[in-house]
C-alpha cells in the first residue's frame, strides 16, 4: 500500500528540464562577445559556479563572472542563457501538473539563488504551484547529496521526510535523500517518471 504523501519534491536539471551546459555557455558567449572557452573557464573551471551553488551572493557571483570576462553581466543576460539551455521535459511537466492538483509540489536544485527567480520563467505552467517552493542549494547552505540539505528542505516545506517523495536523475542524490529518511527514486524522462509515480500511487 503506497504511503500517503505530504509533498512531491523534484530535482530540476535532468528531471523537469534537459539542461545542456554547452548551450548555456554558447548563449552567454554570444551575448557578451567572448568565446565559449572563456565563458566555460570563468564559470566552471574557476569553481565560481560551485561557489554560487553553495551560497555565494548573487551580486558577488555576477560581479566575479563579469570581472573574469572583462564585461558587465546582468541578471537578464544570465537568465536568458540559462533559459536557452533548459528545454522543459513536456511529458514530465504534464504529469506533474496533474499531481499538483491533489498534493503540494516543490523543487530542490543544486543551483545558486538566481534560479528561484528563473525557474518560473522556464516552467510557467507550474509557476503558480511553485510559489515559495523552489529551494536552491545556494539558500540552504549545502548541496545534494548531503542529507542535511534534504532535511532543511522538508522543514522549509513543512513536510515530513518519511512522507516526502524526492525524484532526481542522479542516484547519488537519491541515496542522500534516502539517508535523510525521504522516499526517493530516479527518473530521467516521461516514461521513467510515469512508472515511478504509478508505483507510489500518484
């Protein structure tokens, strides 16, 4: 008999969207007249993106990114590049919309705080159900798969770990969620997501 759930907690990149880092890098490079290699080095090789995921303030992050590239990077430029690299998984979104009619949904993502403002633009059909329920690692003081991050997330959502179903495309994150006491499993596309929610009676 499936457990009655308080919340469906979803990863963003790899579950709700097919994130393509190279498209993000290329879009930002075109925007600021730099090469993709320069943008990749400034964001990822430098460790700046990971610092953002761990809580670096958005203004400091954009300042450091701009300094590394020798240009000013606006929030709009950053968001546009992220949106261009994040095509929604339509089949998953449709299933989540149906679930959101009967129970709360939320997102837990390893991303900096700017993503909480950006995700509603990427997933406009889910935005009304996600208001105040997009949790970024940059605001939680750690990254998945740290079990403490999952416990902070469910506390913010006023949910019980044992009554929260977490879905991620990476098993390492699923394992961290299970260690925190959550129900958790992997899904990477509409088919696998459909099978998962059926197993849990959703």
